[in-house]
C-alpha cells in the first residue's frame, strides 16, 4: 500500500524529495583548507613524489603558513598561505584520492567544484589562479586530464578577499586529483600573495533521488496504462 502511494505522487514532488535527500554531498574534502596548521605544509617535490603517503598535505613552492596580518591582509581564523613574489608561477597543491567515486567517475557523472580566497597587499594587479588536474593510479607521471583553471586579476585592496573558483566533470579513469592555488609571480609587484579558505567538493548523483525518479516514471507509466 505504501509503495502504491509513492507511485501515485506527482513526479515534481518526487524530484523535490530527491533533491532534499541528495543535498548532503557538498562536504569540503580538503585537509586543512584554511592553512591553520603549519606542519601540514611541505615542499612541493615531496608532495608530488608519492600521492598516497602525502595525501592531504599542501605541497608548497615558495610559500609558508603565516600567522597574523601582513601588508594589511588579515587571515581567516589565525593563519593563511603566504606565497612569495617572483618566478613564473608560485603554486601549492593538495592531492585527493577519488577511489570513493570510482563508479560515478567511470560513468562520467562525478563533478568537482573548487574555490579559494585570494588577496594581496597592494595595487599591482596580481593574477591569482585555481585549477584542477587529474591523474591515474600512477600519480604525478600519470596525468590523464586536461587542466581546467580560472584566473582573476586581484583588486589590490588589502581589506577584501576575492574568490576564484573552478568546476567541471571529473574525467574517466581519474584516481587522484589536485587542487592547485597559484599566483603568477611576475604580476605580484614584489609583494606576497595570500590564499585562505580553500574548498574542494565532489558531487555524484544520489542513489535515493535516482530511485525516486525511477518510481515517479513508473507512476506515470502506470497512469498512462490505466487511462
Ligand atoms: Ca586561515
Ligand atoms: Ca583584495
């Protein structure tokens, strides 16, 4: 009787229920997303050498976890990533294992959404970048996905943080992905570039909503067959 009742519920209602149930997969998958733990930062080379043992570490090229205000920029909570000026790009990577999403990635239905806050201490048009890269089980030398990145020229106002974000479909075969935050070094005017409050979320279709949509379709079919 209960099933019959569900089957007769209008499909729009079922879709709403499905989306309500399915709203729980937006958790931030990054470890130390706010750069609050200096011991979680290490050299970029160390991090890329073994994704598995260095999972959740920030691999940083030319940067430190900085406590307190510098050049008028104040971190969220206590600390922020401070990246040095100069060079071509100054980067920080964190690698995330995607094994929990293997079947959804294989069917092309897993998506990512990443973002971070950027800020600098002066009017010098620094270019901030965020990007995702995808790798097979072999790690750094097994890159399989094209980089999808967004960049933003910062406003030079030390009192405001600017968000840069990137999203897309996780390519088939990906076992690891990197969340990368970076500055283009020659745009930084000799000053530090700061990053804080990074986020990586992965979304997959919820089995519950798929089931409910299926039941809704069944209901429509039953009604058609009766009329
Ligand atoms: Ca912070
Ligand atoms: Ca700013």
